[in-house]
C-alpha cells in the first residue's frame, strides 16, 4: 500500500526537483515523502482496521483470554447477553480508533482536500 502511495507522486514534481539539482536522497526526503505522508497515514489507518479484525479472529479461534474468548465461552454457555456485550465493545473500540485516526489526520494534514470535503 505504501509503494502505491509513493508511486502516486506526480512525475513533474520529481523532475522539477531534479532540475533544481536535488540528489536522490534529497528528492525522497524533500519531495516524495512530504507528498506521500497523507496517503501513508491513510494506509496505516486501513492496516490498523485489518489488524483489529485479525486480532479478533485469532482470539476467537484459539486464545484463553480476551474479548474473542469471552464471546466463544459465552456462546457455549448460552449467555447471549455477554456475547452481545462483547460484540458491542468490539464495535465501540473500532469506532473510537476510527475517530481517533480521523482527528489525527485533520491535525497532521489540514491542507488536504479530503479534510475540506468531509467537514
């Protein structure tokens, strides 16, 4: 995902940096990385969501503690209220992480068009 984000840098920006005499390392640090930072942050946001889903699946499949374990044990003992409560906790934590990433995105990258479109 990060490679895709870095490859989205317009070639005319890189060519302009070369024309001004920047070396390869300086092009990366002064042109490519600053241009790619908002997209890389979005990639991290998506990856955290995938990691959260993988963590939940791993806990459900084979753990002896955690929210996934509570769901499996409560399901076996027909404790539907605990199953629903654990699912609600998972959902709330997911929404909190998503909101946190959105707030941090607005703080770190206030100049992006995405912020102006979703306000």
